[in-house]
């Protein structure tokens, strides 16, 4: 199924040639400036007990979240991903990420244990 067909709702199949599909509207949330973002850095264990640093609290577009995740992964030299409004960075990099985010004018702090 192509990406444009994934957003169709309330229809499985139609033989009507003039049928108009209803598309799921994505709420486009404007990205707040870094000074207004309240990011929290957590240390989690996922999978087989591997440590990841989770950054939550980002408010904005998915593209901006992905761009921030890409920049942070490059600066730390590790892997990770971004999904569901969170950024996951491999390993315990909270101190380094906190330093990088505060230099980029984000309001960030450590949270959790």
C-alpha cells in the first residue's frame, strides 16, 4: 500500500468510479522555539536490558523532531531513533545530551532515577 493510501478512512473497497475517499487529517502542530521547549531526559532499559536515553516533551512537527534527533545522534556518535514524540539515543548519554541541548537554547533537565 502506498503512503497516500494509508490515510484513507472508512472504506475498504469501492467500485464507484466517482467515489471520493475520506483522508485522515494530520494535526499540524507548529514547532515551538527552543526557549519554550521543556525537554526531560530519562534513562530507560529496553529490549534485552540495553540502556537508552529517552528525551521527551518535544512539542512540534515530526520533521523537526527527526532533525533534532539526527543532530543529537551525530554529536554523540551513537545510534537511536525518534517516534511517538520521543527521541531514543543509545547508551547513557544524559550528561552530554543535557550539555548539547542547553547550548542550543533548549530548556532541558534530567528526570527519573
